[in-house]
């Protein structure tokens, strides 16, 4: 098995009437997945047993409740980052 730093590529679509939460939920469920890509800069990240490097799984511009719902339903966890702890 080859392990790489790959990210899923999703089709952007939907009608103008669809809200961001619905489109994000479809992406989480893989309905729009068309493949994977390796991006140049993230592929250079090195392992570190100290400080974690993190990425946002969803659109960070969403409100607190929408983010928590999507992360809970799509990824099975509740986010406890500093922003979510503050309710922002």
C-alpha cells in the first residue's frame, strides 16, 4: 500500500437554491467525489511528535451550529478548537 498526502476532489455543483450546508454534506458523504490530488505544499509537511498541524475539514466561514452539525454527522466528532469553544 502506498501512503500519500492526498486530498479528495469534489465536483462543485448544485443549483443556486441549494444552501452551503447541503452541498457540504454531499461532499462529506462522497456524492461529489471524482478523485484525489496531491498538493505541492501540503505534501512537504513532515512528521512532528510535538505540535500538531491541522486543516479544516469544512468551510470555516459557516456558523458554529452548522459546523458542529456537519462535523458530528459527517465525521463523527464535535470540534473543541478555541473558536468552537468560544461559540463563534
